């Protein structure tokens, strides 16, 4: 699906529609394709900023959450929007998915690189997750903290 969207950006809206379908497999595949396509073309996300933030805020599905954690920092957000995204991502940490939590850590790092005002609190969250998390989270957190200290 991601390659289809890369070949025809006009199809991106189909992925947005897929996020609103009740079928969890369709939601998962739509969010996966959206995340992959937005690596190359984050600008495809911009017309759907509000919808993506709503989906991220309302989603309980871990597969959608881990993709939203990757997507949201690509939205070219202002400071107020970054705060809203951080609030959404903090709710994700109450789940039991270490994959989601690891992607939240990465999202915090990505936001910290672009929003200096939020950097200290985001570093604190990453540090806490690095201390308390799974071995994979600890390893990822150490790497992120090292990158952010440069």
C-alpha cells in the first residue's frame, strides 16, 4: 500500500479513511502504509494533521499507536501542538506494549530536536523510561540520550 501511495499521492486520503474503519486489520495496514510513505514524504501528512491527532488520541489499538508515535513528530507542529502530541503519547505509556513505549521514546527525542522549550521535560521522560523499561527500551533510551546530548 505504501508503494501505491508513493506512486500516486492522491491515494493518501484512502489511508486516512482506513484509520476510521472498525476493522483492526485495516487500521493497522493503513497506519503502517501511512508511516512508511511519510518517511519519504512527510508533507503528505500535513493536510490531515487534525484528523491524525484525533486518531492518535482516540486509538486503543497498539499497532496504530506505535505507527502514530512515529507519524506525529513528522507533522511540523508548533509548540502548542507539540504539547498536545506529548499529552497523547504520555497516555500510550499506560499500556503494556514495550514496542509502543519504545516508539514513544523516539517520538519524544524527535520532538526534543525541534522544540527547545520542551527538550528538558522530554529528556526527563526518556531518562525515566530508560531506567524503568525493558532491556530494549533501556538500550534505545541510552542511544537517544547520547544523541540528544550532542
